[in-house]
C-alpha cells in the first residue's frame, strides 16, 4: 500500500468516508457546482458510466438517479467498503463499486465506458483512453495545482478534442476555526488539523487565511472535457 492509499484508508476510518462535515458559505461561481450540474445533464445520455476515484461512494449514489448504470472505482479498500454499505442501505441497483488502482488497469480488461467522470480523482486515468467507447467522453474537475500535469497526460494519452475551463473566483467563508480545521483536514494528503498536536500549524494557517476579520479559502478548480 502506497502513502496515498494509506491516507485514504486512514481518513475513511476517521471520518467514515472521504468527506467533511465542515460548514461554510460560498461566494462567487463555484467550479464544483458547475461540474455537478453539467454531469447531471450528461448522465442520461450514456449507457455505461465510470466514476474514477469514487471515494466512499456518496457522490456516485447521488448521481445514480440520473444514470442508466454506473461503476465506481477506488484504490482505498476502506472507502469501497463504506460505498458498498451505503449502496445496500439505500437499496440502489444500478451502481457497482470495485476496488482497483489505475496502475493496475487490467481490472477493466475488456470493459468500455461511454462516459468517464473524474471528481478530483487520479490524474493517471488520462493514460487509459482505451477505456472509452468510440464516441465516448471524459469530464473531470481537479484542483488548479494539477493543471500542468493534466495537460501533459491528456496530450500523452492521445486525447484530441480537449476543453479546459478555470474557476478560481469562488471563496469558502468559515464562521469558526473548527469548521476550517475540519475542511482542510479532508483535503488531499493533509494532516488532521483537528488534533491538538497540530494546533500550532493550524493557528498559522488561520492567520494566513484571515483577511478583514473573515476566515476564507479560495476554491481553485478547473474542468476538463475531452474525447
């Protein structure tokens, strides 16, 4: 198990999934909201959909209302266990969850998907255009820091029809340090800033992100569509 897989398994045990209950208010256009609305419009048009890096499955199950059939895959076994539990609890029939790593893509041997979506999942999926059916497409959203890596992988992966949009005007406004700590603790590979041992580092981050008495973070994202 690599460090990334261990982090996801650990956060699954800690938070019962890759999620946060932190409360905040959004100001400005959110790339996350744009992505979800576009995906909901796309899903009914495709027969076989792959959610790559599905985490604990909550978003996959939400999207299943609009999909004919959806497969969710993740490399953290603890997250897949939670996803299967939620699926059973909600009695949803058109979703399958599988454990796999993109570096072990043989798990999908012979399978093709009409639509692949990637919600802050592994960028290595762009190395596997062969998973797309003829005429299929991929739609993704990632943190802005991954832009150069994704551009390179899209080119190397043989994608031709590529569109990239940047969304960096949205701010997340937190009313409390507790909510701020919970949110940043759920960000990829972050420490658990809710623990007292990390309090000094948390205080520095709070100071850095407080302006005019408001504690906030920029939600910097980009959306990719490619085929």
